[in-house]
C-alpha cells in the first residue's frame, strides 16, 4: 500500500522535541491546533480532531480525542521517543488521495499510512511500533453499523501490515474519550454518557457518514 504524497519521505526530520500534524504534510506551517495545560496531569493537552493526526517526541504532552463511530490509533516507537495519534471517520476512500489532507485523513487507509510513515521517517522501525486502537462504537441507530465496520477495518489493516495490537477498546455502543501519552505509551479512557454520544453521532451524520464498503484493553487505564 503506497498512499504517501509525493516528496513526503524526502523532507528532513524535525529536531528532537518537535511536533508534526496533518498540515505539515502540505507545508511547514505554524501549529495552531487547540492545546491547554492540565494542572491535574501536569501536562499540555493537545486535541486531535476528526481528519487530523499529531506526532510528538515531547514527554509533557498528552493527546486527546472523543470518538463515536470513528477510530483513533495511538502509535509510538519507544526507542526513538516519537509517537502520535490519528482520528479517522471511514475505512475506505473513493476519491483522489492527492486532495485536501484533512479530507483524505478521514479515511482509514490513508490516515494509518500517514501516521506510521511519519514515525518511520524520524527513525522508527516497524518491528518496534507499539499500537493501541480505540473507538468504532455503534452510537446511533441509522448508521448501518459503520462503527463496527471501522473496527473491523482497523483490525484487518494491522493484521495485513503485520503490526501487533498492544491494546484496544473497540465496538460497543458508547462513545469514548481517550487520552494518550506518547512518551510513556500510557492510555486513559472513559466511556461517554448517552446524551454526549448522541450529540457526537449527530455531528458525524452531518458530515455525511456513509458506509463505502471481543475487547482486549491491554495497558489502558479506565477513568471516571
């Protein structure tokens, strides 16, 4: 599978402690994504929204997202210290992969290739990658089971790529809030209440969600 934009692998790697996101694949631009300092965690929280991904080597950053039917993959190479999270909407794409980055990243194959390739570009090794995946809930009737199809996709993708799953929390019918700390590989996750889940599902429907084609929590801390 080769969905990399032209020239992606030829760009120089960032300095230690640097970060990268979806926009960096198009041009070197200032990272303006929403972040805030969480006093309880003692870390800077970076929000990863639908159609985005974020990679960092900073040990003082925690990546967070809220998932309905979407999937988030949390991947790191513990040796080089780089890790990141993506957040994608659908398992496959019927359009042009050279289109807008945020639109392309909504589709699982491209989103996974982007995240993995960015880590490898910084010196990561496939055999060292630690992968944890979350989401894929059927949180709202009328979506033709798209959440579980997303979960099926990510399991098949990782199996085909020869990447073991170190931890996962997939399917079900609840939304999830996930916090990922790439520096340590720690994940904190909680299920979101019905009202919030329905709001999230409604948002996904508004973004034209349609289907194109046993849980193991691993090292995951559930929190209230």
